C-alpha cells in the first residue's frame, strides 16, 4: 500500500539500521543486511537511469535517489517482517458475494463503498476480487501493476501501525459510474516507543472498466509533503487516537 506512511517508515529504517543491528539476532541481522544491499543497489541504478522499471514498477523521475531507495526499502522491509496476507473482508453485506468478482457496475461501486467503510487502506481488509489482476496502483512517487503486490503491501503496513482512525471528507461518483474519487482524513499511530501520530488528508481515484466491472486504476493523492511527514515522526503527539486497532 502505497502510502506516505510506508515512505516515512522506510526513512526511519535506513536511519536507525545501526542501532537495530546491535539488538537483532544474527539470523535477523543477515536478512536485514541482504535487504539493505538490495536497497543501495536499486538507489544507485535509479540515480543513473532517472526512471526505474522493476517488475512493472515505474518511479517518478523527479524523485531523489534517497526517496527512491526508501520506497524500495520499506517494501522489502515489510516483506521480511510484515504479515503474510491481508485480511479478507467479512462480507457482511447480504447483497454482495465477495467470493466472486462484481457482476455489474452497480455492484462494483457498492464494493468500493464497502472497502472504504472497512478502511481497507489501514485495516488491510481489502476486497481483492473487485480489482483487475493487472490493476495499476499509483501515488505521487511510484506506480506498479498487479493486485497481488498491492495486497501484500497492505498486509505489511499493518505491522507498522498500532492504532488508526479515518474520517471520510468526500466521496464522489462520476455520472457514468466508472470513476470514484475519495478524500479521507487519516490518523495513525506508529509502532515506535514514543508512539508518534501521523495525520493528513489522503485520497484515491478508482477507475472501473465498464466491460469487466473491475477496478483497473487505483491512484492515490496525498495532501502532505514527505519532509513534513518525517517531522511528524519526531514530534510529541498532539492528538490521540481512539482507534480501530490495538498493538
């Protein structure tokens, strides 16, 4: 899942690698070393090529090498230490069969609505079959195709969050019913000793193929600069979360 929280956590991972090494077991340390080597190699390649394509990943050419390395770093870090799979949604809507892809545009729209009610981007409870297998997932920094990678990233994100809260600010559907645009106020508490709280408006545009009724594009927008997000990590929390998840 592609979110600013992942980017910020990756920067922390790189910055505190030495202190982590002193506490980690030999096996764990070797895994982190291997991942770190991969991060540095990717960053070097990015700097030379300005644009990266790795397993259908395209990175914004304006992104500096550290930020590029950070994106890859957190994804690999999550793969090593994160959850194995995202949670399956409970499917408590009696009119919706989540074991099958949507059969109509109306159902596709309803399933996007249900995913947002579950706050899938934080809970990891995502309706996998609502997405095309080759759906493109994008944010201001990177884009890639493939729902499996997206689902894996969502599962890994949960390992870094202890509490969260999300409040819907806007939910718009296009006249033809093929595009949904959302805006959500997100608050999340990170799994760090001082329990920093990050908060910013975040949104997604979903494009639905009217022929297949599947989501083919999932594009995020962030109302925050990465540097400001990093600053939030080191500030004393000014808000509390009565969130949906406990560590």
